[in-house]
């Protein structure tokens, strides 16, 4: 098992809760996959949740046999592993979760079973243009860069991935990364109280990978319904004021109050389903609107999105629209805080990126401080290298 100084503990205890939620966050993701081994981190995630843990058997199966739930996700820069169980089962589950992550039994049989599952997952993604377009969008704005890699890897990479490579990834990168373990429940599970609550002293971080130009091209519009992603780069996680992009996403998201909803759905009647988000990474962020478009309407939809971004960059939002977007951004954060499973995921992931303990009051204040000028700046930065990607493409 890795040294305890690789893990630091954060928690929010409430004696009224009858469940315990636990989440471990690790700064290891798809961008760290070795050349030719794309999808390794994602495959490791599958193995860690499926490998037998002592007499309990596969972790997920055991937790769900207790009436709880467990899952994991791999992103570009981090992994999350979480479980939610009845409070009386928290001691056992916390121990099993740590054992599964830190001292797993990784064998060829489990690899082959999970290889099949991952290949089916890739096939499901490939069959859904709403998924494919998002990978293609990141590949365009982060062309020839680790942030442009598909998290799940490719079929040839997964097919040839061997156990030795996965074990090396676990030993050399996963176990050496600083981990955050978060707990939301009535009490700390037994065995976790000795974990340090301060962040581990970190070594010099690796130098960021230089970003090249975006790979923009005019979309080949399909002769059918499709999904279009319109957006560009935002600032990276080091930008202390990057909440402006979340507010911009609310201004141009799918909620009925948004300016894009009014123009795209109400006035023009061109889109039923759309949403916007922003993601921050080390070198930069990604901001985009994702819209379902009928045959022949794609160019008009992109024109409206571009026009609204340009208008916000030139004039900024009205006070009414800005206040609505700020309220929406703050309420989303509060809702996550008040849902134990979302709260524990939030605590763990924030703990990786905050030098001091994350505080929701501070983040709510940071969101409230976003001004119309901040939104103008965000819109201008997204417009600087605007990319449009559609899937499926015309044959």
C-alpha cells in the first residue's frame, strides 16, 4: 500500500445523514497515457473497480450487494472512484475501496473481461454522434496535444493493451500521485482518522505541454439530424477568475432564461436540445455549446451562436441576463453541495486543485463577483479561435 502521505483527507460530517459517501480523486488521466497506449488510464479504472478484493470478491459487486452503489470515471487529467453505502457499512467499504486502489490484484482474466467491456463502451460511444462530436471537438481545439486524446483510447490501442503496461501505469503513475479522499456522512469510517488533512508536499510539477494552433475546418454538414459543437479555448485552471466561463455557459446554455434559448429556440425555432459547458485543464480550458440540428439548419444555428458570442464580446450581457446567469451558476453549486454523492465528488476533485481547503462560501463569492466586463472577456477569448465540429459528417 502506498505511503499515507500520498493521501490527504477532507470531510463534511453531519450526524443527521444515514448514508456515507466516499470518493478518492487522483490526478492521473488520459493525458498521461504513454504513446501507443491510449485508454490505459481508463482500462486501469475498470480493473480497479472489478478486480477481487480479498474474500469480498469484485468491489462493485460487493458494495451493491450491501445495497449501496459504486462507480468511477476517468477524465483527461484525473480519476474519481466513489461509493455510497448505509452508514453502518462505511467502515468495511472504506477499507475495501482503499485496498482495491492501492494494493489490487491485477490479473489477465480480469483484464480480458474488462477489455471486452471497454470495447463495447467504445462501440456505444461511436454509435452516438452526441458523444463522438465532443471527442472530435476536443481533438480540434487541442490538436496534436495530450488534451486532445479520447479518454477511452482507440479500438487498436485497447485490443493490444497488455497487463504489464497496465501494472506499470498503476505502479509508476497512479500510486505516486497525490490523492484526495473525501467523506460525507455522519462520522468518519474507522481507519481513516489517521490520514493527514493537509495536502501532501508535492514535487516540482511537470512543465506544461505547449499548445499549438487549433484545427479549424468548415463542417461537412450531414443530410440528416446531427450534433454540432461550437466553441473554443478558455483559460486553464491556474486562472483565478475562470468562473467567467461558467457564467458565459449559463448565458448561452439550454435554460429558458438564456439569451441563446431566446434567439435559437423561441425566435428562430431551430433547436430543441442544446447545452453549454466549460472545462478547465492545466494548459487551457475548453468552452463549447452542443446543439442538436435538423438537416439544412446547421449553418443558421452556427451563425446565431457566433452572433450571440460576438454581441456579448462587444457589449456584454444586460444586467437582467447577467443576474439570472449568476443565480443559476450559484444554485447549481449549492444543489451539488446539498446532494451527498455530488458533494463528496466535489470535495475530492476540488481538493486536487486548491492549495488550501476548498470552501463553498468562497467559490459562491467568486461566482457572484463575475462582472459584465468579465463575461465580455470570456466571450472574446472563446471567439479568438472558434471551432465548429459536426457529427455525423456528410459522406
